[in-house]
C-alpha cells in the first residue's frame, strides 16, 4: 500500500511541477525580473546536472570523467556537433580505462 | 528511479513524495522557460503535453529557433516526446537485460549522460550571461555535490538558481 500511495503521490507531484507555470499560472504573469531570468534556465540547469554527475557520484570524483568532460565541452563548443562531442568524450573515458 | 530507491530504503510516503518534489523541482524552471511555446496551444495540449518536459526534451527544443509556430511546435514536441518515451523505456529494459554483461563497458556508458548534456549546452555558451549562468551553476553545484551536505537533487536546484541569478544580474548591468 505504501508503494502505491508513494507512486501515486510522485506522479501527481511531477505532473503539477510541469503544468504549474505552463497551464495553471502561465509564466507570462510572473514578475518582470523572473521573466528576464528564464532565458538563463537552460545553461544554468544543464551545467548544474553535469557538475552534480561529475562531483556528486557515490563512487567519488573520477578523474577520467573530469578530463573527458573538458574534452567533450571543448569539442562541442568548437564544432557544435553533439554526436562528435559525445563520441570524443566516451572515447576518452574508454582510453583512460585501458591505461 | 528515486521512488524505487527510497522505497527500497524503507522511506515513508511523505518522505518519498517530498524527495521526488525536490529532485524534480527543476521541471518548474523548465516549464516556465517553455511556457511561451505552449501559450497559443489548445487546452488538451497545455494540460497533457507538459508530461514530456524532461532534461533531454528541454535541451533539444530550446536549441531550436525554427519551431516557434504553434502547429510546428505541437508536431515537433509530440514526435520528440513520444519517440523519446518509447526509446527511453526500451533502453531501460535493454540495460536491465544486458547491463550485467557489459563489464567495463558499463563504466564508459556511465559517462554518456554527462557527455550528451555537455555537448548540448556548450555550443550555447556564446555570450556573457550564458557563460556566467553555466559557470556559476557548475561551480556551486559541484561544490555542494562534492561536500555531500545536501540531500540528492538539492545541489542541482541551488546551483541552477545561483547561476540564473548571477546571469540575470550580469544581463541587467550589461543592458
């Protein structure tokens, strides 16, 4: 019963978080300062996810991942190619594992 | 995933739902940023289609400036979200089935989410506010995550908020 209630609660919470500022209280009604901040959500949140994955792993910080992340970011910024940058990053981790 | 992990550790309903809310609070930010694209859509779409708001769909749709037309956005969003749901679920099943056989290859694949998110965000870091947002968010989140002082999901939320605030201040000064 606990599992069913927890799952149902999780479904409701995650759905409300998604529709709250789209349907219930559209972001256009938010104060000006909040609307000016919205374009920065993408770079900030995506980089936060990357940093959490690199430095918050239960296994500790893996130097190979950090080096591969620098390479991935550099290639992506230079070439703008997601597939190429991802392949370079995965390749760097694979090579580091072999060394 | 977090629900299963918490239930397995013996957490109660309130703890599970509260943790899920914190971990997924960034969806609130994503939704606010995507709201202009949902604004001229029909009611059913505004109530149901936000279901597809996740990290990859947000990253992909905000990288495009050719899907602003309501009809084009609706088709793009449903195709991308539906496709991603099918592929995501299939790959999770595949991972459960073949994951144990991957051996060291699994360690390499653990880096895949980091690589994909970095590859999607790096090309956008072309102006001062974007660089500020990413740098501050990365530094704050990295420090908080490394310290282990906050519960799971919270470092991302705090770091992202710090990055957004820093970039907004930079933008205002530059303007």
